[in-house]
């Protein structure tokens, strides 16, 4: 696989709050986000870096650190002896040997029934729905996209809802994620 990079502006309430970059090079991916949200009289910060190693579409190693406005998560995972061992803060878990994170750049996540959240190591049940085909303006061009919704739950409780857009060749081109103060949209730059 050739090296690929996706760089997005994160937009909340029509204002750029930061960037999220994904670099995929052969078997290694690096995801890096840095957001600063000014809301009412609050300053909210979010920083996330995740390095992942992959083989045959399966995660083999993950190291991530997230600062979610002062709440720190450190995730370490490794494929060993036919199980994926994951640790975050003080919790440890054994998962199946072939798992995926929310690797949006790989449209195979749309076929998964479970995904690992690289921010906090939650092992989520996933339900994916194709909403519709629609045209979007991506980097100044109007293109036809496939619009999906991914719902993640744990023990029946909804943990996240993410909307994704892929072009006709299933290249990832957009994302929307709700927050308590508005939806964050990812716009390719």
C-alpha cells in the first residue's frame, strides 16, 4: 500500500476548532487530533495521538494517549498468542485475535460488528447503516458520496454515533460526530 494521508479541519458551530490527521504507511497508521473549543466561558481541549500496526486487515499493536480536557487515557495493546491484549489506565482485557479500531480510512470497518475505540479501549458493538447517496462539495468539487451511520454500544448503552461519507471508490471523505454543544464536522483540507 502506498502512503496515504487525510487531513481534516474539525468544525464545530461553523468554527474551525482544530485538525485531525491520519497517516497510513504500509502497515503503520498514525492518528493525531488537536482541538480547542471555546464555549460560553469555557475553554475545552482535546488531544489524541494513536499509533497502530496492522497485518492482513487486523490490528497487531496499538499505543495511544488522549487528553480529553484533563481526563487522561493511555491505551496499549498487542497481539500475542492468538489474543489481543489491551490495557488502559488500570484496566486489562483479552480480545479476539483479529480486531479493528475505528480506522475510517479502511471501508472494511463498515462490515464490522465490533470495533475498538483507540481513545479509551472500549470494545464496542457496532451497527452500520447506509443512509443514502448524496452529493457533497469535497475540496471544491461536487462528488457523489455514500453516507453511513455507525452506532457504537456497550452492554446496550449507546456510546457513540458517527456519520461517515465515502466517495464512489469508497475513499473516506467526511465525518460528523455529535457533541453536547453541537456536531463536529470533518472537512478535508
